[in-house]
C-alpha cells in the first residue's frame, strides 16, 4: 500500500470515527444484537429493520475506538437496501479482508467497495477484532440474535 493510499484510508476511518453515521437510537427494530470486545472494551448495540428480506434501516450505539466506530458507521451505511444474504456475504468478505491471508484479502478487496479502507488493519492483529466486532454482531442480529452479547474472544 502506498503512503498516499494509507493516509487516505486513515482519513476516512478517522472521519467516520469522529462523526459516525447512523449512530442513534432506533425505537422499532426487527433484528438486534449486542457485541463486546473484551480486549479493548468496544461495545456495540446494533438494530436493524428488515422487511421482505431487505434491510431498510440500520443504526448503532455504543462506545469504542475509532476503528470499531468507523466500521459500524460504514457498515450501517452500506447495509441499507441490501438483502440479508448479501449482508452476510459482505460480512464474510470483510473478515477475509482484515484477517485472511494475502490471497484472500486480495480476492475480496474489489468486492467490498469503500470498506477496503480497512485493509490496512491486517498489519495490526490487535485491531482486527475492533474492525470485525460489528460484523460479528450483524451476523448474530440476522440470525435472530441471542440474549448474550457477541464476543470477539
């Protein structure tokens, strides 16, 4: 990754970390789940409105580092209008992007759109859980969640 591209990616992550999109309460939801990263204390509460298998709305609340917050912000932006199967596939691609081997990451980089900004997280293994927490939480929510928070451990 070139230094210029790394700087651009850092700016996007910092922007979403400082001014997260869809960081709000949502009274009525059809799907929800909580996530927790005990390593750094990130917590997320994700709510979705799914109608006819299409994600109509997505919002989150919680607290976390810039990477965790940016990941949640960008995810909730991308999910709107996506069907649940596409959302689950995207979650798998993001996992491959940030924690897969070089071949896996390269194979999905073009297929994750603007989420490719998280590709640099692979270089910082302790941060992978920060970037993927909300994606694990999404999978739980779409699988009708549970009363137990999703954990990155």
